[in-house]
């Protein structure tokens, strides 16, 4: 098995959760999301992010608006919807359960 492939798959598995968390803090531009994800070592490229944002929008979890820019073309800013907030809250509960379960399993290896 390839360690790097497994690590990439683990990061991809939480990508939607991370994106919804970022957007839930307030209106955000896609390149700012990319920057935050990259700085958190969740490697993602535009070719992955934009289709995911489109899928989340079509699912009713987020929406966007165009904002004119003084330094170029208009920018698309994303916000989370009420449905998205509910979805995110359920994901957070699942995440916390997974962290607790995983920690319990990992800690037995170290005892």
C-alpha cells in the first residue's frame, strides 16, 4: 500500500466538512478558501474545489453572489445556507464521534 495515497484519501474525505466550516464563518472568495486549506495542509487545487463548490450549491448547502472588483473581473463570494448550516452541524457531531472513537482505539495501542 502507498502511504501517500492513503493520506490523500483521508484528507479528501474531510474536504466538504472543512469547506463548509470555512464558509460558515462568513462570506468568502474561493481563492481565500484554497489558501486556508493549503495552509492547513489539506492540499486541494482549483480543479477539485470548484466542482465541489458547484455540487454543494446544487445540493442547497451554499449559495454565492457576484461582487464587482476594482482590480479585475467580478468575484464570486460563497455563503452557507440554513440547510447547509444544519448539514454542517450534523457533520460536526459525526466528526466529534469519530475523533472520540479513533482516539479511544489509538490510545489502546500506546498503553
